[in-house]
């Protein structure tokens, strides 16, 4: 089955202590869509400006991503610029130029409205609501978010959480939302807000799922060097949704393995700037690291 | 086989945001010895003053810990006092009264010198050397440490690392020692310093082993509430060494499962002040949580 992915499509200018890369293909939907494409057909919904480089359209197409829901509008593509500190965990935003993203309203082509698997990648909660309003009974909906929406659109976000099957956020966002320092206490509170599945991402420490079949401690793939972690969280959830949409046997039977696949795609994402590494990955590379993780966690 | 454990034996006064507990049984050797005692006969080497409460001797004995190497000297028992912040991760030392610990020299009874498994729990590296000097060909020696020794006894510590089979430290100590932010890069550098097995502890994020059979990502047992993390690292390494010393098939075949057992004992440690919870645990409780961890990590 196919996955519908709605989120931001952007140009990212990224600085790390060792390098600087301007105007890479970025945005939550781009990372998630490429990640999901290793496992399933993907429909992307987003917006870009007239300045959006043709090579990035080619790149989406190389991954067989359905672009019929990608709007191309007069104006400039959303441009984000950020800088990482030496430890590659802390980053600060240098610049945000919303461009055509400022007035973006996701319109779903008719075919998209029937998508069984829906990933509401990181984007304003109001837009995530708007997508859900257009859907016809999706099978499994997951929403991701970021600290910005907790700060400026908390009510929208809280209403959204009630409408989705799965909610994904990182540990500092979970702390901000629940006031709980402890991840497992936070998971409990997040369930009370609505979703059946809650996943807290912990960066290089992996992630934790809490769902109807109990909790799952999902490892991160061990990387001795992180080049650029931008989009790793989006790749994780994109890979997970891609894997889930084609796995036989339902969500409960497959979500753990789906997280492992997401974790592996996220590890490739971290090994290059933007999508540079991820787009050179083959399915066999992914399967290799999944086997590695089996070996790395067996006892 | 039995485990020889050398380290500090102390009275801990611990403050958390919700409670205060004076003069609990503490110290690296106490925590490690009780943890190891669930799996193997333990010989403890340490020093206490004449003020050491009889109830704590009774408690050691309840765990069948051999106290023939525990010196009782004129003077006061080492007393440490610390306070935890709300998130239970950051702590500050309020008071350190060394007492009889100041002039402690570990003398091993003849029987102890032949112990096959040796845990040099956290204590000054010079004393860890002194123990090793007295040993007759131990089978497997592991050393733990703390940031204090990196600050005031670095040369001794670096010489010690070369002499042991396994070296255990936490992530911030690994960073301090190797200047590497990345755990896997740090592991590589630590191996170059000598030991065949290196374990980096990451608190609630679990631990990572790097050894001859590759790496192992060891989860922490999920706890929705941490009462007092003091001694959790000592419990982890103590439980690990206890399990290893009785497991059939050698270190490589058992170290992963040994870490899981250590992780479980550490989880119990965190659920009570000092050793309050650990000393009420039965072997069946431990096995139950090991099964839980199997389920929590399976994919």
C-alpha cells in the first residue's frame, strides 16, 4: 500500500564545525518521503517556489515519489539555515525565509484522499488538521511535530494528537509537553492525550515506543561519526511508515521492525549533508544494517 | 566461582527533591557486592570505622558476603553526602568526610589472592593497582572509576587501564578521557589504551559494550520513577561480574547477558534509597525483569 506524506519541502543551508553546504534539498516531507520510498510507493504533498532546482525534482522522481500533490507557486521555496555545535546535538537556527510556505494550504488530489497510510510530517498543526479533514477513512495516521508548534500552536497540536493513531516527538518536546523528566512517565501522559501509539525519539540513544502490545526499546544504529543530523527524525518516521505500509499482518505485528528500519534509514541520513547519503543508499544496504542491529542487540 | 570486590564502603546521606535519608549503607564496593551476591559468592575488601552500624554488617552477611577482607579501624567510616536535582541526573556533593578511608590500604587475605574474578570498583587507581599487585593470575579483572580520578590521578588511572581486561566508565568520563563526543569514537580510543572490553554507561539510556565479539547495545530497564540513582553504576558492574563468574562458557559467550543482569539489578537499586530496595530483591524478581527486557527489545 502507498504512504501519503505531507510536510515541509525546503532548501536547507547547513553549517557544521567542519563544513558548510548551501541550499540542499530538505524539509520534513522530503526526508520522510525519500526514507519511505525504499519500502513503498510514496505520495508527497508540499509546496515549492519557482526557484526550486530541477535537480531536486529529478531526485524525488528517482525515488518514484508521486509529485501530483506538490504545488509549485510563484515566489521562493522555504529556506532554512542552521548551524550545529561541535557535539552535533545542539543546533541554532540562523535564518528562516518562509517564502511560498507562508500561505501554504495542502490540497489533496482525489486519489490521495484514499491513502491508507498517512504521515503528517512536521508542519503547522493547523495544516495537519486540514489534511485529515480531507481524508477518507485512513487506516493508520501518524503525526510528527517540533518544539516551535508547542510554543506557538499548542491548542491546535493538542487537538491534533486526539485525532491520530500514532504521535512521534523527541525527548525534549515530550518533556515540554508533559512536564515529566522521565520518558516512561511522559509516555503515560501522552497516551492520555489520545494516541494509541506514542514514540519518543532520543537521537543517538534510540527511541521508545509505547503501544497496545507494550513498550519497545529501539536502538539507534551506532555511528562513529555524524556528518549532519538534519532530517534524521523525519527519515526515522518516514522509513517506519514506508515499511509498515507494505508489511503483512497489521501495525502491531510490524511496528517494532518498522522502527528498526526507520532507525537504519536515519543512520544513513546522518552520514551525509541533507539527503546526499540517503539518496545513494540501496535497499540491500538497509537490510545489512538491520542485520547488524539484530546482532548488536542480541543477548 | 567467587568474585573479589574491592572498593569504598561508606555511609551515604542522600537528599532528593522529595526526601532525605541520612547515613545509609553505601560505597562502590557495598553496592557492587550486594548486586554480585545474587549470582555468586562474594569476597568484599574495604575499610570501615568503629562507628559502622552493626545492622549493616548483618545486611552484608544476609547476602553471604565474605567479610574477612573488611578492615575495621579506629576512627570514622567514610561519609558522603549529596543532593540530586529534580531530573535525578545531576547531583552535587555536599560533604565528603574520608575518615578511615583516608589511609586505607587494601590487604588481601591469602584466600582472596586466588580469586578468578576481580572487580576493582570505584576507588583511587593507586589502590586498584595495589590490589592487582597482590593477585595471583586472576582470570578476569574489571575496573570501574569516577571523574574525580580523571581529575586528580590521571596517570595512575591510565597505567591501570593497561592492566585490566575490562574497563567501565560513564559517558561523560569517556568524553573527558578521550575528548570524543561520540560514544563509538570514544570506545575505539579506549581500546587503544589497553583493555579488551570497554563498557560505557549512559544512565537511563543503557550502556554500550565493545569487545572482541563486536559491540553490544545494552538497554536500561525502563523505570517510570527513579527514587535514588546512587550506586546504580556500581550495581550494574557488580551484577555483571557476579553473573559472569558463575556462567558456563567463558566471558565472550556470557558478557552480554551478564550486562543485562547488571542492568536489571541497577534498576532495582534506583527504586529505593541506598540499598533499601536492592536488599529486598529475590533472584526470581531479577529473572522476571530479564524476561521483560527480552520482550522490550525483541523485533
